[in-house]
């Protein structure tokens, strides 16, 4: 899990990925930083977290056109259930590459 950047590097990278995720406010708060620290202490890899961001973003964007709009994500905690889901998934890394590709396509179309 540790790529040589330690806890602070992990937290910084997780929060940066969170801020860049579609549907978020684009800012991180103290509670988000604390949660990122807890994820580090649990040993959750950045890859799992980033995959959870992608999965949640695709789900939010791939909705029926007549569905009511979703609110802005205001906390990293929103992603906790999806992080747990990704931890339990047994899918190939190509699945998340496919989702990233879909997400890029949706973002370009909007």
C-alpha cells in the first residue's frame, strides 16, 4: 500500500483524487482528511479508493435523462460504502479501465 510517500503523501493523493471526482464540490475538509488518514491506517490502497470514485461517478452520471438531478457530493464519507464494495469485488483491473473510459466519454459529451 505504501508507495514510499508515507501517510501524508497517501492522504494528499486521496484528497486530490476526491476533489477531481465528478459530482464532488472540488474541495476537501478536515473531516475528509481524517477519513483519508483512517483509510491509510486500515491499509486500504489508493487504487481501491480511486476505483470506488470511478464506480460511484459512473453510476451517478449514467442515469436516465428524466431522473431528478443529484446533489453535490460534500464529503469523502459518501464513498465509504462504494469503497467497501470495491474491496469485496472480484473483478479484473480491466473492468475499472472500462469504467474510466465510459466516464471520459460521458464527460466529453456533457
